[in-house]
């Protein structure tokens, strides 16, 4: 069996983003973290991309959108200590040196992936496409969403009004994108973007102390990234890679509406899990699906209903399979739009395992964290798919 390309070092770097505090020089009513901002950024990018297709008839390369997001995310976690105004000045005058430094720091972790050299070209500024414009607009709108909360908390602090004006102008510069106009003009779309943002205030493992205290929103991005990066080893087709990233990002969407009900409660009361699922589906339909265009409706249903099932599409219908290996063997083609649900469940549990082990490694432990990590390691220590030793990421992680 082969070890996965995804290294412990890269997993640690991803989790560093959960410890990076944003707006560190401002009085904030809540803590804003980089991992959450990045997850919110891509959710916004998802909506902008769809509206660009629907309203402006643009063709969006979803694989490119996801990869370019990853390039920017990896750069951010390496250059985390540079404040935005300073960063922009450095980019203007010394961008090549900055990018070379970022790539050198990430080379050991990313050189085995086929996108590494493309990342360097993108960060050099050699690419200008609609996907990049969407990511830039979503970056600014996610920052605006955060700063509006800070502004209303304390509008009279030094430079707060000036920062707000700058961010508002940055968003206004992207009115050529249909999605930004939709968000600004229509309250229902704006509220849906805000609902996703609220998942950053919903902490995981809420009944036990933990460091870093990842949110539901941050967790979804970790799942999406793990699914994408491990998908290269499994030789997932392009559309499966796209689906896995988006499924990872959206799989906890119903929890905005029902909160994060812990698994022991779901399992201990007979029939409760099924009943919760039913409530979640009703709430998602009423509060989200009725307010978005049909292509987004279809995506959200496909990504969130039975999120860990193995499935593909044929003649407009969703077909479910009991065994995930069938998806890889028989339906690993773009036109089937396949989802390897069992693999996504593995990624979800890998994220939970890392949350527990990293906290224990920091010296913040509890019975729940220890038992949770131990049970997950026992469940997955011999996990193998397509000759890839996925159990290694559980057995070999030291915390």
C-alpha cells in the first residue's frame, strides 16, 4: 500500500489558520479567525460563480476556481503575520520574492501534487481570469461582512470609519459581477450569505475545552481540502474532485438551522437521527432553497441530502450505491457527477480526529477528546482505498 501524498506537516499548516486571529488591532465583539474567513470566502465565491453563469452567461471553470482559492489560502497561511496594507505594498514591489518564499516553505508539502507549479505562476500574477475576479470579490465581501460587525460594535474607534470606507469601495469595484449586485440589492441572498457566516460562531466539541476552538464553518473547509488533496491519490475524475470539495464545504449546512447536535444524542434515542434529518430537510427547503435559483437548489440538495452516501447522476436522477468502491470502479467519469460518500465520511472523521489530537498535543485535553480520538483511530487505522493507506493518517499522527 502507498502512503497518501497529504502530509502531517500540511495538515498542521491548514490547522494553523484556525489559530490566526483576524482584526487583531481592533476591538471585536467576537473572535474572527482566518480558517473561518477562508471558508466563508469560498461559500461567497460559489454563489458569485453561479450568478455569473446565470445572469452574465459566463462559463466558470469550477476546478480552476477551487485550485486558485487553494493557492491563495496556502499563501495566506504562510504570510499570516503581514498586515493587509503592508502586504499589498510588498506585493506591488516585491511580489516575486514573496511568492518564491511561499513556494519554498510549501515545496516539501505540495511538490507531489500536479498543481504546484501552476500555483507559483498564479501567485506571480501571470493569470487574470473570471475565476480570479470572483475570488477577489468574495475575499473583499467576506472581509466586509466581518468588519460591519466590528463597525457597529465600536464605530468611533481610531481609523474604523476609514477602514470601512476602504472595504466598501473594494466591494463596489466588483459591481460588474452579477452576484455582487444580487447580494447588495436583495436581502434574501444577503441573508443566506450571512447564515453561512454564522457557522463560524458555532463551535465544535462545544462541551469540552479545546485548542484551537474550530468552528463548524472552519471544519467544513478542512473536510473539503482533505477530500480534494486525497482525491489525487484515489485518481478521482475532475467532476468528482469538484463535487467532493463542494460537498465537504456544504455538508454541515443544515446545522445552521438545527445547531450541532452531538452524535451520542443522535445515536442514543431511537429514531431521533432520522427525525432530525427530516427537520433539517424541511428547514433547508424553507429558509434556503426557496430563495435561490434552480441550479443552486439542485446543488445544495445533491450535496447535503444523505451527504455521506455513495451516489451519481444518470438521466437527471440521483442513483445511490451501497459500496463506495463501485463509484471509483464504474462511475469515475465526469458525466456521472459522482460522489464517494464513504470517502467524504472518512475526511469528516479525519478532521474531527485532528481537532482532538492537536488540542491534546497543545496540553488541552479531556475524556471526550481522548476517547473521541482513540475511537476514530481504532475505526480507521487499517483503512485502505485503491491501494492507498488512508489509515496511516490516523496511525501516524502524533498530535
